[in-house]
C-alpha cells in the first residue's frame, strides 16, 4: 500500500488538473450548468484556490482584482492552459467553451470591443495549441503509448495509490486517468481495431483489480454497498467530494454505475445492480466511460 496521505493522492491524480481547467473554462462561459451537488462545488472551489494561488494568478488575487470579470477570467484561463492542462482532450473542451463564449459575446451589445478581441485572441491561441498537439499525436505509435499508459495507471491502483476511495471509486479514478490522458488520446485517434484492443485491455485490468480489492473471484457477487463503501479515514469526506466532482457530469440514466459510484450522497440510480460481481461492475463502468 502507498504511504501517501489520501489528500496527497487526490491532488496527484493527473485527471484532476485536466478536468479542472475544463471546468474553469465552462464557468467562464454561458454554457455551464449548475453543479450537481454541493460536494462537487466545494471541491472545485478548493481546487480554484490552490491553482490560482500560484504564479501570476496569485498576484492578481493579492492585488484584489475582481476575478469574475471577463478580462481577468480569460487571462487566468490562458495561464491555466499554459501551466496546468497538458492533454488534447482538455484543450479541445476548453476551445469549445471559449468558442461558445465568443458566440454569446457577439450577441451581447454591451460587451466591449476589447473583450471580443481578447476572446478572439484566446481562441486563436487554443486552436494553435490543439493543432500542435494533434500533429504530435499523429506522429506517435498511440496504440503502444495507450497500452503503456494503461499499465502505469493500473500499477498505481495495485500499489495502493487510490486506497482512500471505495473499491468502485478506485475503478472510476483509474478509468478517469485513462480518459483524460494518453490512453484517451489513443482512443480518439486510433482505428476501430486499435480502439477495441485498448478498451478490452482496460476492461480486463479493471475487472481483475476490482476482484483483488475485495479478495474475491471476478464472478463473486457482492451487495452494491460493499463496492461503494469508503475506508474510514480522517480524509474520507474530501475523497468523497473529489469523486463527486470528477463524476459531476454522470447521468443516473445514461451512466447508472458511474453515477452510483461517484454521487454517493444521492440515491442509488435504478440502473445500478443491487448485487454484482467485479466482472459486471468493471465492464459496465468501462462501457459508460469509453463508449
């Protein structure tokens, strides 16, 4: 087991930084829907304080600049894109949010010309960044890199890096690491055979590790609450908030297993099997996230 504290484990997740920048961009735009829960919102706000408390962003905060003004939000987003987000998926999602904001700004007569010019500049910078990342990705053996990334993530799970989460939560965390990282890039740029190979590798590893975590075979069935139970630690509430935030986009009807796993403060979704094995749970979660 890892000796890292749960809080440190959560901050060390690569998907946290990628998703945070995407959420920051959404909160800068008009397309952001309300947070699903106070837990999701609380964890996002905590991350905002941590990421803003660095570099030029900290100077703006110290100078009491209003961080909710469009000019400052866009400047902060530019800083975060350069310093925090590294992967193609996050950059594309940020670009989409800025494009939506630019379209909305064009329809609002009281938006200044300076804001519109700033939006246009950020759009161009993001487009260049996305294009550069795509060029780099197309020049790599993405299937090999996706396989390596998958092995690395599940090795971290096996080593205890996700131990502060429930068994099902550990599976969700591992799959989110893949989704936001090199593995996810390989899925988006690979052909159908390559995508199938990668997804099946992740499915097999997820099922196997879930079974190991509860000391059972892959077909042994347990009541759902055994899969959703968090270990009792002083950091348990923060781990629950982090998982709720990571799964904030889950829909109870479309992603019943992921919803039940991440939104543990709400009622269990109807589609979540009440008795299930590692094989059923892991396979369903893989399908919900990657298909």
